[in-house]
C-alpha cells in the first residue's frame, strides 16, 4: 500500500487552487457567459459602457455595477409613486380651481360638476389613449 505525505498533498492542493479565480469571480464569469449565450447582454455593449465610466473595471465588475444600478432603480420605483400621486393630485386640484373660476356661476351645480369632470378627465376617446391612466375594463 502506498503512503502519502499529507503536507505534500495539502501543498499540491493549495497550489492547484491558487491559480483559480475566487468563487464570486467564478460565479460572475458563469453568469456573464450564460447571459451572453442567451443573448441577454452584449459583451461589446458592456465594454462600451465600461469605457464611458470614470473608473477602470473588469467586465464582471461592470456587470455587477450595472445590476446594482438596476436594483437601485427598481427599489426606488415604489417609493417614487406617492410623490407622483401627490403631484398628480396637486395638478388636478389646480385644474379644478381654474376650471371653477372659468365656469358660469349661473349654471346649476350639477351641470358645473359634469363640465368640470369632462374638462379634467377629457373626452372618452382620449381617455382610452392615455398611457398614464389604467385601461378601462372591457364590458
């Protein structure tokens, strides 16, 4: 039976693994290869993006930075909606006040409310084309 020196085996093992990139780098490279293979990223486009950055970085670092930026944008999305809603509500209030000043006070309140509604919502044919409003449910 052959005998092995554990120190020599350990040294050989460490020597073999010292030439490999770190585990996160291997994962990043595998992800990059998969995304390029599936044509979800273009390595040339990533290289062009790297050239535009102030800092020098490798392609895996660039992909990681791009993903981080996308995640920041996505995570900020829900927090920005209340601000947009507040702005829309304020604009709607301003429009209603302006319309109210322009409407004839002699017209009955019900008619004024209908006119105000038509002016703020717009004609039905335009409402269907507006991208900032949810689509009406089909009847």
